[in-house]
């Protein structure tokens, strides 16, 4: 159920101390500071619950808004690994 997926995303974002806001019924806008070598990198991204094409399943689409691609990749990997879907 998409609502259950939204709750799971919220749980994981809270556990990683990410800031987020609901922009649409099934869309989170997320922000975090990713500590890199000697600076903190601001990373912003969207997480959307959507229907997977040609399947009758729901999935999560993540899209980077701001921040370096390496910092985003680190954040996205950590968050997606913790999601229990």
C-alpha cells in the first residue's frame, strides 16, 4: 500500500536525522548534511511513491535536487538499504 510505503520512508528518514517535508500526497522533499572529508555537503532530493511500469507494484523513485553526486549516492544507498519494502 502506498501509505505504508510513505510511513516506512518517514521511519528511515527519521532514523537518519534527515529533514523532510511532504510536498504532495506521495512525495517527500528531503535535506541532510553529508559529512565529507573536511566539509559538510548539503544534499537535497525527492522520494516519491509511484507505480512501477508494466507491473502491479508500487516503488520508490529518488531524484537528486542539489548536492554533489557522490554525496547523494552515499545518502541514497544508506537510505535505500534501510527501507524494508
